[in-house]
C-alpha cells in the first residue's frame, strides 16, 4: 500500500498546535472591509481555532494522528 499524501492546499492553510487544536484564518477578511469596524478587522487578522466539526477532516488531510 503506498503512503498517503498530505493535501497541499491544507498544508498552506492550517497548522496543528502542540495540544492538537487546528489553527487557520478567519473568514470574511478579503473584501467589503469598509463597513467593518477597525476592532473587528483586527480581531479577524488573528488566527482562529477551527470548529470541532471540521477538525477530523482537516487532520486527515494533513496526515496528522488523532
């Protein structure tokens, strides 16, 4: 059986922390920024912890154990 390959798109977008949480970018950060407050835009710039429902799928794409 050949080795599983990691998903190249997921490698660029997500990072697994030391405790096993998955970090990624917030949505809604690329356009229509004029109506968003500076406080909101600053908060969206920081990495987000991914939703628990998405974590198993992302980890499978990254080839990371449970």
